[in-house]
């Protein structure tokens, strides 16, 4: 009798529309690319002709857009940030839809070389606000959850780093990906979970190549001696 009632209940739910297991949510990710509009365009290490040319690209080639500096466009070229003259390129938007997934995922492969929590103070902090994932320089780093890039820059102890905001199960979070060798995204972009945002490096205050990853509940608040707004990422990975 119990089995019959269960079957009847599930049938009723499906008929009424409550058991809509076939409806998958999707999330949209917006990225920007640059298309080269002329042959023989020089790629330089900095935003002027005074900087060294490290390559030549031809019309039709496309690259990830990283920003602008004066009359020069910053692109991702061979895994590094490089510059081309803006008057010879065209920026365009790419929007992709992917199946949505909830929660946070591990942002890079590799062993945990330093965990979350109390620290010795030898490196200037007595509380480690994130986790360190050790891996070779150039190892891909992925967005731990869908969200918006709010910072992509080289600054201070983090060196090359990306900061993103997320809303997961109705709760706001902020993630930090630090010591990157290269960055593949720019501020303002909406990124899908699992999208590549950069590569592991040793920029800023880093001793050896690794990813320093932080997860903050709400907005980013840092303290060298307490958790502040950070939480242990290992408790949130799915």
C-alpha cells in the first residue's frame, strides 16, 4: 500500500508540474576578445613603441582582451599580458550559456601546501586567510563559482591576482586568486564556473609557484591576525 501511495504521489507531482527534473538552469558568461584588423601588427611588452616587440600577428587572429592603456590594447598573448596598437584591432563581446552548477569547486589541481587558519608569523601574518595549492608555473586556474570579476591587476603582496564576487544559494561571497603568473580576465566580466581565469605563478610575496585562494563570506575584509570575513574554502568545495 505504501508503494502504491508513493507512486500515485509522484505521478500527481509530475502532472501538476512540481517534479520538473528535466528543466536545467543555465548561466551566461560574458567575455571580451580582440580581433586583429591588419597584417604584420607588432606585439609589444608595454604600451608604446619604446617597448620590445615580441611577436607579429596578422589580420583575423583573435585574442582575449585584458584592458587598455592609452592608445594601446592589452591582450593575452602566449600566456602573457602584451600590447598592440588599438587602432588596428576590434574589440567584441562573446556570450556563452552553460549548465549552471551550485557551490564552489577547487580552483586548481595540486596538493594543499598550506592550510587555512593559525600561522607561525614568520611571513608577517599569524592567520592564513586562505589555502595554498602548489603546482608548476603555468598550471591553469579556474573560477571556483560563477560570478563577476571586480579586480584583475598586479598589486602588493598578492602580485598578479583576480577577485570575483558570487551569489551562491542566495548568499554573497568573494573569492581571491593570488600570485598568478598570468591573468585571462578583466574587471567587469561575468564568468561561468570552471572558466579559466589565469595560471599559477609566484608573483608578489610568494616563495615558489602556488595559488593562494581565499573565500570570503560577503565582501572582502582582510586581517593578518584573524579570519575577518574569510572562511575555510575546504568546507565549501563540492
